[in-house]
């Protein structure tokens, strides 16, 4: 997987500002249906997030 920059320090997959998740899932925010059109990155969210313990 290519380097994915991440600044979410509370995510268990974030290390040295890079996402270390085995796979990424990004989807539209706010319950928009699959295939929904979004107008900016603010309309998306990472579903791979796992809280750091």
C-alpha cells in the first residue's frame, strides 16, 4: 500500500504521521448511500479508524 499520511494521533494505526492499517476504507459522511457524490474531502471519512488504547 502506498504511504498514506494521517494526523489522527488517537488512531491505533497512526505511526509517525503515517497510516499503518492493513487496508483503508473511506466513505461519504453523514449516512450518504454508497456511490453518493461528494463535493469535497470534508464530505468523506475514514472507516478504518481504530481507537488507540
